[in-house]
C-alpha cells in the first residue's frame, strides 16, 4: 500500500523546565492513499497537537514525518506552506473564515494564491462544489449571515479547492448540533468515496465510526486500534457500538 | 493587586511603556515650561515698563524742533502728565567700535542718548536708573546677547574713547525688532560728539490716563507739532517687548499640546492591543461577577501611574530648565510680579497633561460596557465592522495577486481603524513640510519682495537730513553714471493726507517715483503707472477699506487729487502702512528718500554698498542680502531650528506610532493570520499583505499631508506673515524636498518601524491561535 503520511516516534513537549509535559509521547501513524482514519481520545490527550504536527503546522521535538515521500523536517517554512496549500485541506472545529470576505471569496482564497487571474475559473469550481454541498445560494453572503453548519460545509469546499491528497479535520462537528453534524459527516463520506484520504480527530464515537480505521489515544500515545472497514452509508449504529465498546474497555 | 498587575504589564512591554512615558514627560515639561514662561513674561514686561516709565506716545522727528510750541501744547493739554524731547544722536555704525568689533554691518540705527530724569529711563541690569560719567559707555543689551560687546571692553565712538561700563535695558528698543539702538553716555561726551552725527528728536509724552491715548493722538495730530516721522505708542512697545518670548511660550505650549496628542495615540494603540489580547480574561472577569468599574480600574491603574509619574517628572524637568529658560527674559526685563506664580502655574500645566491622559484612558475603557461576557468567551474579540464582504471581490479580480487583494480588502473593510494611522502620517507630513517650506521660502533671495523691498541688490536710504530731495537726486545721478549699475531708481516718501472710513483726515506716507522697475510683491493688481493711480500696502488697504479699482482722494498740502487704486502690495517696512504713486507733489515735505539699484554683478553688492557709503556719508547704504539677513536673521535662525526639529520629531513620531499601530494590528489579527497560515500562506505572503496595507495607508496619509501643507499650511504660514503686512504669501520651497525627500523619509521610517513591529509576530506559534 502506498502511503501519504508515515510518522514515527513523534514527541512534543510543552512547558518550562519545571513543568515539562510530553503531549506527544512517541506516536507513530501511517495514512494510506485514499484511506479514512480517525483518532479518538479524551480532551487533552494530544489529538490536535498530533494533527498540527502531521500537517506541518507545528514541528515536533522528536520523531520523523514523511508526507508524500518528503521528510517534513527538511522543508522550510515556505515549502511547508506550499505543501499545505497544494496537497492538504483543513476543516477546523471553529468555523475559520475571514470576516471581510464573502463565502465564495473565502472558498477560493487559497486556490487563488497560485492561479493569479483565474478567479473566474476558480469561482465556477467553487460554485459547483458548493452546489454539491447544498449551499450554492450562499456564495455571495457574508460570513456572519449563515449558520454554523453551512459555514462548516463551506469550509470543506474550501479544503477541496486544490484537489488535496488528504483532508484533515479537527473535531469538524464539535460546534454543531446533531443534524448539522450529520450533513457535514455525509459530505466527508462522499469525499472519501471520491478517493481523497481523510484524517479526523474527535472525541465523539459517532464521528469516528465513519472511518475505516480508528486509533485510540491517551496521554499522548496510541493505546489501541480498531479496523471497521469502509462505511457505505448503512449500518452506522453497529460501528458506533463497536467503537464505544472499545473505548469502555480502554477506560477512556 | 494593582501593583502586581502594573509590574507584570510593564515588564512585558518595556520599550513601549518607556516610549509612552517619555512622551508624557516631554508633554508635561513643555506645557509646564510654557506656563512658567508666560507667567514670568507678562509680569516682567509690565514691571520693566513701569520702572522705565515708558512713554505712552512718541513721535520721532528729524529736523528743526520748536520747543516753545511743544511746551505750550504740553502745558495746555490736560491729558499730559509729563513730556520730553530727547535727542537721539544717530552715528554711522562703522564709527562704533566695541572691543575688537565694529557695528559697520549693523542694520540698526545706532546712536547716543543721555539720561532724562522723569521718564523713558534706560535701566541697568539690576533695574536701576543709570547715571553715566564721562568716558563711560552703556551698551544696549542686544549687543551683549549677540556677543558683540563685553563688560570692560575698550570702545570708541567717532574717535572718542570709552570704556564699556555696563549694559542697559531699553523698554522701547530692547527687542531686535525695534530698528534703533540707544547707547547711553554722559552729557559731556554727548555734546563733544554732536557734530559727528545727525540728531533726531524723540518727542515723548506720558499721560495721566493711559486709556486716553486715542484722544491724545487726535489732539497731537491737530496741534501742528512735528509729525514727519514714525509715531509709536505704549501698546506697541508692550507688544514688541513681549512678542519674542511670547512666541516662545506659545510655541512651547503648542508643542506640548502636540506631544500630548502623540502620548494619547501611543496610549490608544497599546491599550487597544492589550484589550484585544485580554479579551477572554475580561470576559471571564465579567462572567465571575466583577463590576465594570473594578475591571476598568485594573486597566486604568497602569496609565494612572504612568500619568502621575510622567507629570511629576515633567514638572521636575521644567523646574530644572527654569533657570536657563528664563535667564534671557530676566536679563532683558528683570523679575516680574508673576515670578512667584511660575512653579505653581507650571505644576498646574503638568497636572493638566496627566489628567488628560487618565481621562482619555477612562474614556477608551468605556468600550468594556459594550462587551458581553458570553460573546467574549465564545468568539474572542468582536469584529470591527461587518460590512466588508463586498468590493473588491476576489472572485471578480483579473489582475491583482491574492496578497494585494487581501491587503486592499482589509484596509477597505476597516477604514476607521486605518484612518487613525493615515491621519497620524498626514499630521507628521504636515508638521515636517510646513516649517521646512517656510524656511526655504524665507531664505530665498526673492523674499525681500514680501517685505516691501523690491528685488534689487543695493539700497541707499536718505533719512533725517536736510534737503532730502536734492541729496536723493545726487545719489540717483551717481547711480545712473555708474557703469557697475544695471538699473536704478530713486523714490521719495512724502506725508500726504487722506480720509479714513470714519471721515477723519489721516496722514498717508506715499512713496513717489517710478514703481515699475523694482516692483514689490502685489497680492492684487499692479504697480501705479500713471499720475492718476496709487497702490496701497495691505495694512493700509484694510484700514482704509479700499480694493483694487476703488477711487480715493489724496490731499497733498495744496490740492486734492482723485486717484484710482491700482493694486495692493505687501510691506513689512515702516510699520506696514505705506502707499506708492508716481505723481509729483512739490508742495509736500519729504520724509525720507531711497534709491534702489541692480548691479551687473550682484555678488559685489557689499563692495558697492561700501563705496556709496563713503561717497554719500549722509546715506545709509545696505546690500539687500545683508539687510534681509540681519533684519530676519534671528527669525530665520529660529525658523530653521524649528524646521529641523519638526522634521526630526515628525520622523520619530511616524516611526513610533507605526510601530505601535503594527503591534496593535498583529494583536487584533492573530486569528485571521493563523487561519491563512493554516491554509498555506507563508510568512512572506503575510508580509506582503501587511506591506500592501501599510503602503496604502502611508500613501494616503502622506499625500493628504503634503496637500494640506501646500494649501492649509501655506495659508497658515501666510496668515502669520501677512499679519505683519506682507503680500499674499506663496511657498517657494524646494519641491524636491517637499514632495520627495520628506515624504520618502517619513515613509521609510514608518515602514522600517512597521517591519520591526511585525517581526517575529508570524513566527509566534500561530497554531495556538487556532486552538482557542
Ligand atoms: N502551546 C501550548 N503550550 C502548553 N501546553 C499546550 C499547548 N498546546 C497544547 N497544550 C497542552 O497539550 C495538551 C494536549 O492538547 P491538545 O493537543 O489540544 O489536546 P486535544 O486536542 O486532544 O484536546 C493539553 O493538555 C494542552 O493543555
Ligand atoms: Mg483538540
């Protein structure tokens, strides 16, 4: 199997000399092409820290990360930014849009960086993505004029603009009610079905249950793994039960 | 608790706190010094004029004096308390030598005077009336100040030997703005030198009731007593005495006010940045039930401490500088009644500065009221403006790169925020450009035209002499025959009569001759061409309420002439009230005459002046460049210093405020910066976005500043200059400096400071701002 990400022995420490804490304590993880994984763990276990390390937003203190065959530690700030823009997509817990741009402009923002003067073509692409997300009519709206769920779906459209190898999601439904969350998760499933790899972190079993593989994390280290197979849109409850049972067994 | 909070905050932002504190100290010191100087000045001027028994009215008169009729007038007029008709023995400056120096280059009318008991006293530096004995020369204070003379110097006047026995305060002529200087000698020495100079009478009156000055002036004009010379009065003496130190006091207070504004801006930006950073904490404080007033007090504490400290330090500084600041004033006028008030008044000034800072912070903290705890906790800092989603649209752009677009968008969406910065830049530009332009205009060779002196190289004045017309004609003849002279003209000033708007008959000094060859600057209209025309100085035009094209009637002693006003010009000479015409008025008595010449080689003006001074001892020959330099050198020097200081301050302010603004912006924009970085924008991209914002703001600010300086600043400088009687004023500064060097310097210093302010901001772990 070809890998997009190979991470080995990641270590990240926070705090001064007196109160040193290992937030990541020797984490290793692989992500295959087109694979959908979820990292589960209680709040504070180091999920976000791991995600930021894998995506090159933050440098770990130890360990090694290979992304699409490149060693991240060998890349400079600029190269990392290029990599994020061209090969990765992000969906955050809080809707992260620039307030002064309308939804459409927010969606095409990063894509426009490398395609100066192609705003028209990018807008067309963004509109078709938004169409697929059921938010086509919101394109010209202000960020403040749409609901959290709609904003999050627009965020996913933004993540897809550059046809990334992988979409990272940090609790993408954390700020949403359950029906809005359902819409977002369904969208992610479709993206995965389209061949894009997904790496989610969450403390919610209903979210993690959509993944092919669930990694359980506690105190900065993986403690177990569950292989669920591809989710085709049916039989969710059984998958959720399996994840929950595993968590209970681990005492999370 | 307050102490700990203040300490933490100060330690975290040492540089900014120190800079703000320094501005507060400077502001307090300036305002306090201004107050102290003003207090001292007004007391001292009155004290000096009281001690010197300065005349309420004075008529200068060259020529015969009928003492009997003067005596009769004074005894019959019940307004007169006392009078005198002292003799001012005008001696050419070249014949004064003081130590190793002479007064040959002096543009002042230097002369000898003897003390008169009772009024118009010349005082020693201790404020005592001086009684010189033979061989003693008392020298005007101005010559001590400019280093021409020192106590005990060997001196000689027209060959007679003296010793500089002391310096004198002259309540009329202390100021360099007064054009004569009186040296005090004994009666014996005066008589011995009488033949070496020409006598001019200073006919002085003290009135029983100074308020009756107007009535007295009218009575004097009716009396037929000598009137063919300048008249001066008590209010004018007072003004001349107060003007230079008064200007300094005003300048100090004004710069103080300006510095207060700068301090307020520093405070504003640091405070906003701090609130931005502490938004959540403030929300938490509100959520756990702390009262608004308590939260405000926590933030106010630091600034109250800084204001108090800065105010006190500024006051202390003003006390330390009190001695040197007031030294010159004390020397020229002595202690006044206001001296004791000085420290108290300056303490008041410093307190006002401190208070304004505290009030401002308290006002700015009012925004806490608008903050809901829930909102602060959930969303972080609120949006500045919601209406920003349109124009310019990224999705519609064809040419611009995304970083440029984002920069423009941000400025457009937060106009109010950036407007503050643009205004600061505009103000800094204005501040740097106006004094610089004023200086280069005043220093330019054409400036004499503003003062009412036509553009020429040489001026020969015939004053206080018999038979002015014949002597002027002789000089004119010599000039015409001189091969070194390119062109020349002789003009004679005569006292004619006209009526003012109230119908009263008043005297009008009219300069007669050909006014086309060396024109002064006309703010309106043209020089008089035919005998039916007259031009008025700006001050006379205003007084007589005449404009170009109006008709006016002149009486020349034998007949009435109906004339048309051909134009209005600027004049700083002879009190600014003059007129120019080209008709002949043989009946009228000449007051003075002057010949003007343009030389083939203007660089040899000084040499020519010397040649004519020897050939015509009764004429005052001056090379115009030197004339302007000396008359205006003090003013020019201070304008120059002010210009340099303004440029330096403007650069410093632009840099400091830009730095603080950038820090605030970065605090405000942590989250959007984190977002675009996560999306794959590099630090270079972010720098580009911030640079676009800065360039936009700088460009707008600096252009507005230059424009304002060119229009408003020019009118302002013009208003100051025209109030002395000059023509409509135009900046003739070096455009390269005004439009290029200064703006470029400001942009550079601002950009550099912004860069320093932004440095490291992107590197601070941006992911933390996403975790929030
Ligand atoms: N910049 C930081 N400085 C210090 N501690 C941090 C920092 N970022 C995260 N942490 C700590 O690291 C731990 C893991 O954080 P995080 O990765 O956000 O956990 P999760 O996403 O699983 O809730 C937490 O205890 C958090 O307090
Ligand atoms: Mg997290």
